[in-house]
């Protein structure tokens, strides 16, 4: 099931994914973190083509470098185009979020407040394929 351009909440298990509530005043890229479920981070997901998207948190399109996911305050043209892969075997609204060449994807850290990791994704050999829970994100449309 393809996503359409709109507003979404992104979760990993019962935790919310978004920018940190407290940030410095620099123009450096912003950390995308795993937060408590009371964080009300709303994402703009912009559909670029069939299964390629731009993920925008509080006006900052996301990218990856140094094995982490960041929101860009400047140089929006350097944002990553993300490939969204439905994994319905993990439930409704369950997806993997990977770069377009599938060399890596989003992985939730172990603890709240830590940054979303970018690394090669793992698939468990089964039919249908199963993925570790820290790689599966629930992308839930917000009623506009």
C-alpha cells in the first residue's frame, strides 16, 4: 500500500520518531530521535514517484550521514529520497524506510532520546520475510 503526500505520525513499537524537543540554536542538522509516545511529532511525507518519498520533520527534510538520520535546516537539495517498503506481515501501516539503492535504512535505537540509525537492513529467512522490530516503522496518516 503506497503512501500519499500528507501528514503522518511515525512510530517504532509504542515510541514516536521525530526531532528532539530541545535543540541548540545553530543551523547544524537536527537529530531525528526515538521519543516518548507523548511527543506529538507530525511528519510531512511527500510522494515523489511510485515508492520514493521525502520525509520532512518540522520543515526539515531528512538525510543520512555518519550512520545516523538527520533533518536538514539548510541545503534541502541534499535530502535523501527514501524508498518505503510495505511489510504487511508485521501489521497494518508497517514499513521499512530505506535509501533508494537499498544499501541501508532506518533502524530504531535501543533507548528513548537516542538518534535513529542508518545501516544495512537485516531480513530473517522465512516466508514471508520477517524483519527485526527495530527496523519496522508504523507510518500512520493524520486526519487533516
